[in-house]
């Protein structure tokens, strides 16, 4: 049987390997390149990085990855929506609840104010940063309240979740968007709480500032995305078809 | 119980942890984090990717044995329909009266076996387990990008597993099902067995609730909830994998120098990221149909249990589209990490560089990409425009091209190599064999005309069990045997390894090859009994053969279980690099220190598979070994920092 050929390499070599890697290369250890497996970019990769170094890329990449997942979820629901709307016999559209226009205005403005906050932070104007953060936060909460009132408008008209497919999708999509926006509100609150905390730190701490900026930038991507997502959902629910 | 086991092995994993060397260059403001000291932070709610990896692995091993037990029960029911297993009656008095499994009980086993195996074994172990443990080490990072999210991802998975086990008991146990919680979850359980719906949970059956019969009450709601929870956990994991790989590679670790395992985890993470949200959305729609009276999946005019349902105009096919848009990439989520690991192990034990490294990377991406455009081949029989069917068919068959590239490259790697038939190597070769054997029938089923005849027969069962079930499991076994010394500092027992491999390898072929024949004869899957089908009478000897093979194979797995836990304590001590392998995890101690590299940034000078380099003293060259050019550069002082950083033995070279 082939298996019996096996040699357990382990026992014989564990001693020597301990000394091999990495040492001895100033003098004798230099070796030829082997087998052409050098990467095309010899110096690619992580770069000259200390362990405690902060890489601002991390938050941004992470945020885009999160948003890719969010995008796929809403893409799936969109396809379900389009598919379902084609089965016309049971589809009954209703008109835009008037408060939705208010919500839309609120969330659009909050994107602008958030951008103001982000820029204030970039110019190290922490007071302005804090103010604009609060304003964006309040606008976000205002959006949520306005959405809730819009739901009540519909309920008053007798339109519920299970009334017809359009209302089912309407409540589902607005609820999922609101859920994501609530996460965003938590994010903004977190940033705001940090502004209170940061006073204790040394302002000249450059790494701390870069980290804060990276956080605010990543949060900005999320907040603007939620804004754009709302506009998209609004168009899908009421302007499409 | 899960927690207890996690704790024991975590203990083993980190005993040799030594605090990282206190470094001076950070400056006083740098937050230096040392290993946690409290038991709970260290072994249970740990943020260390290594502990989390082991937790995932143990969760998967536990789930795998539960799933395997269910498959054994199914075989027993099929072969000896009147056999009586008393313990079943104790747990499910109505599902198995007198210890005899009812057809509902069988269907419930089908459902739970599929769900637990696909989600909690095939998706957790290769990615959450090995990926968590080894991705950061192989790219030279000290941890994952977001350690806290990483911890959350494991514990959310754990909650999902608890929920799916609860689903069985809320549905199958009269007392629990009619409790307040059970009633709130979906009008109570049916009191007979667990949820029934297969791992695909097709509506309308799954969307109707208790009215639809046994297995459709509280248990079904919990089943859907468990899947949704699992989706969230997978997304958290995928987020971490992608960010870590893109952003935390160490100095010199260019993309094309990464081990193929890292590429496979990266591809898998992308697939998970883009497919799980779709399943999550579908799960939410299904729950709304069950609990809020919507009609996403429930068609109009449906009469169930002599009752006309009020729903209008929903489409069961919509679920199939959403489910399989996730379901097909899921197949690759299960198998891709195995492919990466197989490449890694084959190269290591053939003592040859991997054949066609770049082709391997691109083939992996091609498989992943094509995987998103072939979901329709699961639905040929659901009714489909023939032109659409043709498009799905052609795309499906084209996956054969990257798959063949990988297979030939594996053979090319073995060709003329100095092969060491170690236990991980045998499992890796077994993976190639099973992947070919199971993949080839994919070309049969991918054709619309043939699929119409074969659909939902044992042929399909044989196909996907070989290719995504057993092959992926072989990949995991290869991983356990290969990395066990690194994870726990001890070798697994070789003899027990061979005793595990051969019966398993022969056994799975004895189980699944006859199933092809049964499928061609016309045996439908998911039936609990074939006694009334005269045309299937002649398959009886095959059914018996399959069952005996299944029992032997299942029993053999306990050899593995024993070996695993025995070796934790009694295994031969392993050195840093027992296999003479080249990648970064073998440069550090076994098990690795808390921050993986003892505070030192490893520097990488070469690709991952430099075996038998002409002119080298050994038949392997570590990635950290500088080449002639870099050595020359250092003498001119250009890479001074790199020089000191590269030493993997603990002293801190920074100033």
C-alpha cells in the first residue's frame, strides 16, 4: 500500500527548521530566486508599516464592503418588486403620502449638513464639526419621525401591510431603509460622543486626528448612501410604472 | 456544552502564549494591547482570530456529527423500515411511535440534515474556522481588520445553531410547541417532528403556517429565523475577510505572492457578501408571508386543508429565483476553500511549486463569477422559457472550463513530484478525486433535456453530495490534519489518520456511486419508503450496500474524533515547521503567540510555493527568506529595516 511509504517528516526536521527561517541571511543565507514565483510587484503589499500604525483605508474599505451587501439586498428586493408588479391582477398602486416629500427633503438636507461637518473636521474646526453633526443627527431623526407619520397617514386610509402587493413592498422597503438609517443615527451619535471625549486627548495627536477623520469619512459614505438609497426607493415605489 | 468544549481547546491553543515584546518605538501614546487575562475574554468572548477560528471549527465538528447521525437514521429507515429505535420514541412520542420513524419524521430528518450540513458545517468550518485562524497569519497580519465584529460573527452563528436546534423541539415536542413562546412563534408546533421543507424551504408549503400540516408550525418559523441569523453572521465574517486581505498584508506580501488558500478565502468572502443578502431578503419575505398575511410567495385561490386562503397573486417561483441566486454561489462557498487548501497541500507534499499559480487564481475567480449566472439550472423543471434554459445551460457547462484548469493544474503539480503520502496529502488527493467524480455529473445535469428526466432523483443526490458535500469535507479533513500541529502544537496520530482515511475514501464512493444508478432507474429523492414501487424492487441490494457503507463510514468518523481530542493532549510535540512548508504560519511557534508574530513585522521576499528551488540547500524556501537581490540591497543599507523586521525569532528590530 502506498500509504506505508509515508515518512513523517516532522520528527527529523523540527529542530533544524527552527534555525532556518529568516536568520543567517546577511552572510550565507542568500539564495537564488526560485521557480519564477516572485510576484510581479516585488514591493507590493502592506508597505512599510509599524504594528501600531493606523491605516485609514480600513474603515473605507470596510464601509464599501458593507454597502455592497446592503446594495445586494435591495437589488434582490427590487427584482422581487418588478417581478411581482408584472402580475397585474392583484396590483393596486396608491399615491405618495404627502409627508414623504417632507422626509425626502429632510434626508437630502441632512446629507448636505453632514458634508459640512466632515469638512469642518478636515479644517480642524471642532466646534463647527460638533454643531453640524448634531444638525445632521436631528435631521436624521426628523426623517424617521416623518416616515412614521406617513405610515400613519396610510393606515388612516386603510392601507396596511397585507392590503395589496404594492403596500406590502412599500412597508417592507421603507421599514428596511429606516432600520439602516437607525444604524446610521447610532453612528452619528457615536461620532458626537467622541467629540466630547476627544477634548481630553492631546489635540496634536496626529494619528488620533487621522483616525477621527477616517471614521467621519466612512460614516459619510454610509450616510450619503442611505440618502441615495431613499431617493432610489422613492422613485421605485411611486414613479416607476 | 459547545461553550465548554470551546473553552478546553482554546486553553490548549493559547497556553504557550507569551506576551509580545514591549516595544519602544510606539511612543507613549500608542495603545498597546496585550493578551486578555480573564477566562471569559480569553476563551469565550475572545476577539483573537485564532480562538474564534477554533470556536468555529468546534461548532462545525459538533454540527457535522449531528448531521451525520441524521443521515444514518435516514439510511436505517430506508433499508429497514420497520426497525425500532426506542430512544426516538422518548424524544418524539408522535414522530416515532414505538420507535419507528414515520414518513414525517423522515422528511424532517431530510430538512435538518441538509440545513445543518450546508450552513453550519460546509459554510462555517472552511471559511470561519480555517480562514479565521490562518488568513491573518498567512498574510502576516496580527489579527483580523475588525476583531470585535469577528467575535460577533461567531456568536451570531452560535445563536443561529441554537435556534435551529430549538426549531426541532418547538415543532416536535408537544409541551414546548404549545408553550406561550411556541404559540407566538407560529401558532404552536405540530407536536410530531421537526420542520419539514428540505434545505431549500420551497413555498407555498413553507409559507402557509400550521394549517399546511406537520412540520409547518413554530419549527418552520424558527428554521427561517435561523437561516436569517446565519446570513447576518456570514456577512460580518465576509466583511472582515475582504478588508483584512486587501488592507493588512505585510511588507512584501504582494497579491501574487499570497498562498492560494488566501485567494480562496477571499473569493469565498466575496461570494458570501453578494449572495447572503439575497437569501436574507427572501427570508424576510417568507416570514412576512407566514406572519403578516402578505402574498409574496402564496398564489391566489389556494385551498389548504379544506380552507380557501385569502392570499392573492403571489409566486412560489419568486422564492426559487431568490433562493437559488444565493444557493448556487453557496455551493462554491463550500468548495472553494477546499480547492485553495488542496492546492496548498498538494504543492507542499509533492515538494513542487504549484503548477500554474496565476491560472489557479483566475480559475477560482472565474468559478465564483460564473456561479452567479447559473442559478436557473436548479429550476429547469419549474417551467422556464427554453431560450432562458439554454442560456443557463451553456453558462453552467462553461464552469467546466475553470474547473478543468484547476484539476489539470493539480495533476500537473503532482506530476514528477517527490510525493510524501502524509495524511493531509491523502485527503487532498481524495479531494481531487471526489471533485472530478462529482463534477463530471454536473455536466450531465447541466443540460436541460437530461435534467428534466434526472431532476429530484438520486442522481442529483449523488452529484451534489460528492462534489459539494464529501469533497468539501475532505478539504476540511486535509486542513485539520495539515494545520493541527500549528493550531495545537502537537501532531495528530498518523496511524489513526490512515485508519480514518481509507474506509472513508472507499466508503463514500460505495455510498454515492450506486446512487447514480438508482437515479437513472428513477428513484426519487426525499421519499421515506420505496416499498410500493415495484420498478424499484431490483435496487434493493444497492440500497443495502449503500446503507452498510454509510454505517461503516460514519463509524470511521469516530476514529477521527478520538484522534482529534487524544492528540490535543497526547500527540507528539510538533516543531514550528513539521511539514517543511514555506508560508508565514510556519515561521512562528506552534501555537502562534497572541499577536501572531511577537510584535515583529514579517517581511516577505518570494512567492508561496518555492519548493525544490535549484541551487537551494533545502527542498523548501520560506517566504521570509531573502533572495540574492534583496541580500545585495541590504549590504548597501537600502533595506535596513527590512533586515531586522524579517527575523522571525522574536527580537524587535525597530528603533
